[in-house]
C-alpha cells in the first residue's frame, strides 16, 4: 500500500531541528499548540531518523482513544496496515506485532512494561505526549526514564511534548533544550452566559445548538460534557433539533465500542453534533468542526477517600483546558465557542489542573516503584515530588495487604504475594482480592468482583438500594454482602456497565490462567465460592473491618477508630462483623453534623481475621475503676487494630498496674476518704509538737501511691487502720516512738487516761471535769515538758467554765468566785475551799440502758 501525500502541518518545518537536537542529546521538550501535528509527525520522524537504534519508539498517550486513533493515522500516512510497523496497546487490547517499531500506548501500559523490563530493553525513544495533563503515570515514566538515563540506559531518548504547559521546569528537570512551534491558528469567537443559569445542563446544550443553527452554522458542533451520563441526557434533549436540521447526533467517550468512536470522528457529508467527554480535548483533530459548546466541567482522576480506589470527580476545568477546548473550533477555519458559564466564572478558575501526583492514591505507584528496584522512595528524583503523607499512607496500605514485607516501622522488599499482585493492571486492593479468590478456587468470580470495584461500585450498590427503598432498616430482606448482591444483579444483564465488567473479567481471567498462583482447586459449590469472595474482600480491605454496636443496630464501630452508620438500604442487616468497602460523609435529617455512612458492606467471620491477619490481633488487659465496688476490675480484650472483638471481666492479673489504677482512684477521692480529715490533722499536729515537719501534699500523695502496692480496693487500704496513717506521715521506728513520747495520745487525769486534742498551729488541749483536778497544782505538759496542755475545765453539765494553762493561778484567782456559783447550781457536788489539797470525787456510775420496749403488732 503506497503512502498517500501528506497534508502540510505547522510542525513539519521543525522536524529536522528536532531530530538533530535529539541526536546531539538524550532529551528534548517540544511545546506546540493543538493542531500543530506533533502527535502524528514527530514520532514518525524520530523513527525514520533511526534515533531508536533498531528499537521501538514508544509514544505515551493520556487516553485510550487518542492512542488508537493516532496509531491509525500514522499507519495510514505511512501507507501500512495498522499492527505492522505502527501499532498501539491499551489496557486489555493490543494491535502490534514483532515488526512494530512505533507503538502508541497509554501511560499505564508503559508502567507495566517497566515492571517486567525495568531497563526498557528494546525501547530506544520514549515520547510523552500531552504532558500538560500531568497524569500520574506520565510523571512516573518521566522520573524512571531520567533515572535510567543516569544509570543503565544512557542511550535512552526522552521527548516531552505539551500544548499548554510551561515547558521551562520540564526542560530544567531533564537538562535539555526546549523547542517551540507556533502552530496554525484561526480566530475563535467566544461567548459566555450573561448570568448563571439554573437550567439542567442538557437544556443549556440544546439551547446553544439552536443558537448556532440560527446564526448559520456550516460545520460540525463539538460539545464538551463531563461524562457518559450527561451525554445520554444531552442526546435526548438535542434529538428534536438534530432531526429538524438533519444533523447526525453522535456520542464520543472512552467506554464506547471502537466502531462508534470511529463514526463520531470519521469525515462525514452530513453535519454532526458530537457529544464528547474531554477525550476530544487533545491529540485528536476532528475535521470540519466549526463550533464548540463547552460545559466547562470534567470528571478528573481522583480517589475515593474511604476505599482508596480510583474514581472520577466532577469539577470545573482550568483556563488552560478551556483554551484547549475552544481551539478545537479553530483547527481548520475560524470558529465559534459558546461557554455555558459566565466570564467571571472563567476568569476565577485556576490556570492549570492540579497534577494527579498531588490528588490521587499512590499505592499502585509505590508498588510499581518497589518492583523496579526503587527501595528508597525519598531518593527518586521527581519533576514534582509526591506529598510525603500520601507516600507514607501508600506504604502502610501495601504492608497491610501483604504486598511488601514490614520490618518494624519500615516497609521492606516485595513479597511473593506482592509480585503476584503485580500481574494485574489493578489497584493493589483489587489485585489482592483477585489473588485471594484465585488461591481459594474462585479466580473467575474474584476477577468479576475486582472488575465491579473498578467500575465504581457505588453505582451498582445504588441500583440495588432502590429495590429496598420502601423497607425500613431491619425489615427488608437480609443478606451477607452488598457487593456480591450487586455483582449478581449486574452479571447477565444487558446494561453497558455489566458489559464493561464482563470484558474486564475475561481479561483478568486470562491473566490468572497464564500465571496461576498456588492454591486450592475450584470452589466446590456456590456457598464455598461466596465464602471465598467474602474472604477475598477482607483481604483487600483489612483496614476497613467494622463491628455492629448492638444486634440489628445500624451503628458500627470501625477498626481504625470512630463510628459509622450502615446505609438504610444495606442488605447486611444481621451479621456482627463486616468489611465496610465503601463509605462517605453525609448529613442526615435529625442528626447534627456530618457522619460516615457505609453503603457497601460485606459480612465476615472472626476466624478469618485469625487466618489472614494474626499479626493485627492482640490481647490486652485493660484495668478500670469500679466506683460502686470501690475496687480495680480487669477487662481482657481481644483487639483487631482498635476494634474490640471479645471482652472478659475479672480480677486484675498485673499487680503493678492494678496498684496504679487504685492509686489514681484513691488520690481522686482524697486522703480524707481513707484516713479521715481529723486523723490526718491530728497526726500532723502531733508531729509539730514532737519537733518533726509534717509531710506536704505532694509527699502525702506519693506515699499513698506507694501504699497501694499489692492492693486493688479501698477496703484493703482501709483495713490497714492506723498503720496506713503512720505510713502516710512517715512515722516508723524511732520517729513513731518520738511522737508517742513527746505528743502522747492520752494523759492521766485523776487516774484516768484522757484523750488530748491536737490542731496544727495550736497547743494541745484536753477537756475534763473541774473536780478531776482537785489535789493538783499543775496541769499536764507535752513536748518533753515544753508545752503546757490547754485545760478546758468542765462543770457537771459538761460545759467549760474556764480555759487555762495555769492551774495554780486558776485555783488562786478564779476558783473562789466560781465556787460560790457552782455551789448554788450544783449543791450535791463537793466544792472544797482549798481544791489543791482535796481529793477528786469518784465519777458517778454510768446509767444503765433503758429496757427494750416490745414491738406493737
């Protein structure tokens, strides 16, 4: 097949310079606007110049559609069938052979090629097209390619091509020149909405198409929408206007079969309305486009915060993307662009999209880096380093999945399981699920389950929810797994999503068959297969284990801490343990603030945790204070992460820990509750009288903590009696003997031991009958005779008539007058004139207790 004549493109005059610069160096950066022809002309020029040195020129494209169409265009321009010298490879599809020397691939394909061929043997040139999109795999290939150039592959050539990115930082990173092409541009008139509209997006699209037709549209209309669902709604909204104007109405997105994609892109005698996602934003030139309608929205790569799996998040596009889209109307002629948002909205948007390396999960990337021999991730030189917390999180997850060995706190090398997981072009969670299902004889079903997760399971679970919307929680049919129920509902249906799952499943099964892992034979029956899949889900989500707080409750406790609510329509209504596969924060009427809602759960059994993750299980004894029993109690708990799986109560087995808890409780209650405030005050005062310094508060608390050793209840402490107080005051041995000698508890008065009262800062005192001191001229003294005791002299009615420390002075000066009063009031008592020579009267006998009265019936 002869090569057709080439249409001149703006990039053509620059091709000789590009070849010579790359021949002189190992890298090059090319900046060229959309429509310049860089995607198709540059790789061919590099191949024909022999820069690949007999190897391949591999061109990385950010999208499957771009890779396939670019390969077809270049093969056609070279007059060859696709799959000969020019081919392509995308996920689960390869059109290339042994003679292929120019291969267009998606970025993830080259990353997986690096896993099996870390030196990229057989590849001479790597071209990173549309690098301005800053996809994670592109950044990874750039970092690894530069690493190869500095190491075993100094002959490897790198070319970075971009349309809107400021190329200076990339050129500085590679240490290479930057070449710019002006391209071919036509004027594009841009209009905006005057004000924000509350109309549905599809209505705005239909209105914009009608406006273009009224204004004399003479070509195709390219409509940019964020996703396939919006495209379907826009098709319905535009069907009538397309029929009236005899326009073809065609969708264009990555999930369409190739034939339908080709129909949207192929030349056509009829005008077309092409409803496209951002696959048409770069790399592809659609001849005949005269107008662009831009919704200003896109679904960009991100990851679900809970599951970590890749997802697409709806957001506004940047100004750079808006310029790219508008430029599609000016590729071959002057054009129009109607933006379905305001000028103010456009002007407040960021210049460029945030690079994926700063917004997506890095687990798959870190696993790939481990596989190619990058052991120290911090030493890899990146154009823009990934956030350190994201790297650390990815390392932790890979350790939990068993993909890398964990040596203490540091992740180690890849494990055999990790290498098996690398067979699959999946997120490590999905790959772990496939490996576990394969090892348990359920490889095919495991592949279907992984494919379901890769197709955004929330949509399938949501579809399953609708069947239960009328039934309150606990009354609808109960099941074991939202995911398995969704999988059963999807497989065998005619929905496009189900077809995507089945396609991916077939490819994954082929991978399993080519490299089977050691495992059991096929699952013997449906029940065994269901158990295998449930265990596989646990293997992929070991950090998402949850336990129901109470039977039939919607509230669950999470292994990582905190709580969540099961969705009202979850089928997992009875099982106690489960894996929370998908969850998100929501606000529910009647509940304050946002809370986590689990909308995809799968039941598990406790023994599975022991089987898969014994290292994550630990038994701890937790001691707590029982205020009612006033003792330390032991709760022995079996924990998985922070989740309590089993709890038993009993007596503490660790006496040191029990003493610590007892001390905390005793100190919280205070010393008064143990020894009494009066006893403590008395003891400290006796020490002062004895010339000793009482302990301060801190010393008392420390001594109390020491006294708790060997005990676990307040009753045991109180049973120590006076010995506890003596220990708190530090009175033992000679100190205690000194206090007993200098500050005695009692003194003899009239042959009877009378208790002394001690108060800190006051002299000791006693209270006794005045008559008890007849015959005495001195009162008792303490402190080795230094301190007279304050005497409270009591009348027969036990009321003090005098307080004194000078008994002789009292007899001399106050007793005579007091005697006359007492004689009149208490004539039966003896009141001698000279008490100093009198003898104390005998004490009256104690009154007998009154007889008990009989109870009345």
